[in-house]
C-alpha cells in the first residue's frame, strides 16, 4: 500500500519492555495506540523483554506481528545468546552501534531505515558510557560518523544510558542533526520532554512498559527482602501493566519536531 504524500510523520517511541506483563501490554495495545495517535512508525526498546534480560526470536516476532515497526536494544543485547542466530532474519532489530567488538552476526543490525511516504527515517541505538559496564565507544563520535555518511535521513535515536546529565549533553549535541532522541535504560520516565532549540524532540528517559508497582520491573517484595537479607530477586510477574513513551510529529522537510507528547498510562 502506498501512503499518501504527507508533510509530517508521527513517531511513537516506547521505553524498555520488561518481562511478560510489559510484552503483553505492548502486543495488546500496539494497534490501538497507532490508531489513537495516528502513528506512522512505532519503536519499542526490547532489551528486557524476555524475562528481564534480552530478547528471543519468538518474542521479537510477536512484537513485530503485533505492529511494532522497530525494536531497539541496549546493554542487555547479549542477554539471550539466541540473538546471534536470528539477527540476520530480524531486519527490524537495532542494536547499539557503539558497542566495542560488536559480534559479526549483529553488524547489519546497527540501523534500520524505512521510507514513510516521502520521508526516509533511520533508527539508531547508542549506549552511554557512565555505569554501563561494557566496552563502549564514544556515542558522540559514533553518532557523528553515522550522520556524516548519510546526513539526509531523518534520525530517530534511542540513547540507552544511565546518567541524566550524559543523556542531556548528548541530546544537545545531536539536536539539529537528529529529529528525535528518546532516552532508555533507567525504566523511570522523566517529565522533561521538550523540543530542543534546534528542533529535536527529546526526553531523558521514555520509561518502561512493565508493571507499575515494581522496582524498575523487578518484584518489589523480593527486592525489599533482598535489601535486608542479601537474597536474590527476579522480574515481577504479577501486577497492573503500564505503557510509557514519547510521541512526536516531525515536519519531513525541515526534519524538526512540531509537536511532542509524553505517554504514560495503565493497562488492564
Ligand atoms: Fe532496560
Ligand atoms: Fe539497559
């Protein structure tokens, strides 16, 4: 189906899916969200989708078949080793482009491009450095290198990082070259969404698709015990789900955001 010519595109980016409740929340609401907000392209971070750590192929397919257009990852990219066997068949999977020694099986997954009418968008995923505990190349240099090879694309960037100031600094750096940056990784949504001075839609962290009453997706009762007794804790399995994200509309000619809205609601 050819899309009618449009002057704007609307992008919805959702925060890290954590476990089954998060997956189900996205799978069951994906098409509803796309209709409700007239979304042309929906991205979700899937690094914790499979029981809190990584993403297996079956669940990649489940999310894509539900209507997700692209799935980004993060520091848990290798959480499920299966990714190395299925990545070549998962064109809509995007892994961090600045991981040092990225496995050869993932080399073709460092960007996802799609035409939407006249527009050509490019989704990339980059890791921050602070407290990420992986060998990572500077995200500033990595973005510059990618951008300079293809400055015509409309860039949507999932910046997966821990530190607020690092995310904020990176946002100001790529503002004017990227059209949208949504932070991920902390699983806690920030309320600082805005259009930056050069027109990029920005949020420090999009939040999480998972159980609201949890410790960033982990069972809070187990966490309470763990803090006092040193026991282990695991992904929360029961509770009401929520969906967090950032919605933006971008002018395809100026590549600047013209509207922005934070998304945060409970699901049954
Ligand atoms: Fe995460
Ligand atoms: Fe993460």
